[in-house]
């Protein structure tokens, strides 16, 4: 399964392979590499059935661009009739009665789902170690984390178990695991992709997006995912450009904003060097580098760790053991049932964030924490707007380090949080950003982040695609896969 | 944060914590609050709070009944039901 979906779609269209063969291959690879723990649920029979249906549709002349292409969904997307756990004991047996809009749209585009990928519990984590179903291992080094929270999706694509997977990104959860696993991942603008059926973490920050080998594949996938949805009050009713058609534009005169501080303290020297080399590649392609500043982004992590937990504490109030999900086996009365259910159903990181959010929203602290963070959020967003007066995209590292060792950071929440220092400002501002492979440091992948103007995904995909035309980092496969 | 504050917040969040957990959260949340307090270095007087990306806006729809999910399917996911109702411990003695 080393083929990109662009190539797979060509092969399917030319009759060189069937969806059933592709799905069988994916299922065999998922089984052979089960020790990565990239998947929580795999329904082999359903996947084969759907593949055969896709093959029949193709023979009948009803094939779309992605008909028969195997994909995986992060286990945060509700899938009708298929267990959706969100990486939590709370939803370990939850079978949704409906499909998320992303799932529905990708089905309509012809994608065949082979399984649901592992993730940090309720998408809260940067290492995939908070999953109730155990950590995912990084295919480049099994003793290291794949990143998080979409760690299962990233590992599955990096190990070529599936050609593509969906992810979600609240503070970096698509881009950071994409970087740490050496794949391409796009976080679209807030509102570009429907959040309906995406289990909510922080509703003003959450956004779904594609994870694949290449920007070109992400263009195909975003085309299938994006668009207005009446079920999501924040889904934008704006035209969706033809992302694939826009890939070919050259980069002459492209202005790339660079923030000097993104190469300074805290960034591993080899990571900084790989990103600098990527920038030189862009200069060779005719782009010009422009210095920009994002002064308030220095406060983005503190701001995020008020807002995201505040929204989470409200969103996760619904898990009460009454309507769906886990209920504690023994309890005295209603309140005791709530408390025991939530204490036993949630893991330590989720409880930590619920506590933090509840505190920040409680009487006496609301203005000092929550409102303060909302004001800061605007300053952070305004900085981006000013920077984009002088440049077309902003480039820098995705993460200050390469994949770290399992267990290295999970005893200190704050050091884990600081891992997302370059990705979090983008969610606060609601902007699109893409993570793409830009080299290696000590044998581990390094990610380049490109941040775009609001709704400018087409340009990001184009700029990333052109880089992948002249580099081969995205084609590297970890040993043994 | 001390254990007493932790207990108050835990109650608001309807989380039951053991003594060891309370101690752990007191330590960790204090560290997180140290991180969060770095926000105070930014001057934000007079800045309009931003609850979500501006351009996204918020849309209202007509207040009409839309497609419904079958009642039995919804109840099938509940931990305890009887006669089409969710069952919880008695709240009125």
C-alpha cells in the first residue's frame, strides 16, 4: 500500500486493480502491523462488502474520483453502526445512530472505510498516550510517540497501512502527528469542514482535515470533505474551490513570511536546520522570504489552556451515564452516579482539563481567566492579519522537536502542552495550515508548517505540492513497512 | 491550589476524586495556572473578546422540526432504560 490515492484512483479507473484487492491488502497490512496499535476498530467484513459495492458501482459507470479508495477514520467521527470510542472508556461501547457529515460525504465520494484509528482520549494529548486503548507506536521508532491526538491516523498512513485517514485538529492534532510520522496533514480553516458528528472537544477550535502521503492527496480528500452543512451552525456557506486544479501554479514571487523566533529557543537545532533548508528550496523555486512578527503568539499556549479546557468542561458535561456511554456499575444516588461514572469513565488528562476549565469558568475567576484569554485570542488573530499584509503564507517548524520517547513527557502536563507552541496560535485564529515532510533529524521526520490566510487552503495545497515536486521526503517509508 | 479548592471544583464538574488524586491535581493544576498566568504579560484593555473566528459568524436556522433519529435506536445506546424511558436512581423519595 505504498501508492498515493492519486495513483490508486488512476489504477482503479484503468482497471489495473480492484477496490476489493486494495482493501484486502490494507486489511492484511493492518493485521500484520497490529503491534503499532494504530487502530481501535477494524470491521473486515464490512470493508470487503463496501469494496465490492464500489467495484460494482465502477463497472456500472457510477464511479467518482475516490470510488473504491480505502481510508480510515479517526475514532472521533461518528460512524453509524460502527463503534466510536473517542479513545475513552466513557464511549468504549458507543455505537452511533448516525454518520458524521465528514463520514457521510467521504462515503458519497466512494471512499471505503477499513477502520477507526486510535487517538488521545477525547483528542486531549500530543502523544497518543492518553488513549484508553493504549499508546500508538511511531513506525519510525517503536519506542517513540507518533504525536497526537490523531496519532493512529498518522502512524497508519506513515506505515502505509492505508493511503489516507481523517484527523481532527484543535491545537495541532493533525499537524503535529503528521510531522512526527513524516506524512502530510492539513487543518482547514475553521468552518470549512462540518463538525457535525465530530465528537466535540473545544467547539470554537475543532476542525477536521485530511492526512495522507502528499498535498495532492490532501487536495482530493479536502474536496470530498469540505462544504456547507446545515447541521453545523459554524459551517461556512461559501464556494469550495477546485483544490486539485490549483496545484500546478508556480511559486515565482510567492512571499513567504518567516518569524525569527520560530528558529530560536526551544527548537532542536537539527529541526531548525531542516526547516531552513526547506525555505532555501522555496527560494530556489522563486519565492521570496519576508520577516514577519507574531508578538502575541508567545502567549498562545497559556491562552489555549484556558479556552480549550473551558469549552471542554462544558462539552463533556453531557457524559453523565444516562443517555449513552459508560455508567459506573455501583452507586448510591443520582449525584453519586454522575460522579462515579465520570471519575471512572474519564482518564487523568481529560479530568485534568475538565477541572482546569471548570475552574476558569467558575465565579470569581471567569474574567481573570476566560475573558482575558478571549481578548488575547483576538490580539493573536490580529497579529496574523497584519502579517498577511506582507506575505502570502507563513512558514516554520510544526513542532520544536522530533518524536519523543514514550513516557518522556506524560508525567509533566506543562512540558507536553508546550510541544504545541507553533500549532496552537493557528487554531486560535481559525486559519488553515498544512504540515509536510521537510527532512530528517537523527533519523526522525521533521515537519514544515505552512499557515495560510483564512479560507486559502488552495494556496497552501499548491505551495506544499510544488515543494513535493522537487523533494522526496514525503516518499520515504520507515524500515520494515 | 489546595485540596479544598480542588474538591470544590471537582464537585462543580461532578467528578469524584480520591485523596491521592486530589493531591495530584492540586499540584498539576497549580503548575498549569502558573503557565496560564503568563497571559497577564499581555495588555488586553479595551480589546473585544473573540469567542470564535470572526469570519465564521453564527447562523440561525428556522425553528422547525428536522429529520429525527429513531427513538429505539437512541435508547439502544443507553445504560438503563424501561418502557422507552431513561432510568436513573430515584430523586424524589
